[in-house]
């Protein structure tokens, strides 16, 4: 499935569903294992998207600097 900017915004605004999963590192860093498990979960259903860098509430966290450094 090709995602253009409008489709991506629509998915984020609709929130998490069975076919859209959001993951970010806001609370703690994502492990490789957690990413693999989520990819497998999406693949084992009817498909969907895994958006890394998006909070569960739809807040996009990609490209923000880490204040801890």
C-alpha cells in the first residue's frame, strides 16, 4: 500500500485500529524485539501499517531532539 501525505495524516487522525499500530520512544526506547513483534502481528492479520514515531494519541514524535542529551 502506497502512502502519500494525505493518507498518512488520515491514518494518524483515525487513531490506532486493528490495521494501524503506533509506536514511539516517548516513554522508553523501542527494542528491536518489540519492533519485530509488531511487524509480525501486523503481517499475521489482514495487513496494515506500523508507524514508528507516533504516540498512541496521534502525536508525531519523529525528528524531535532528545532533551536528555
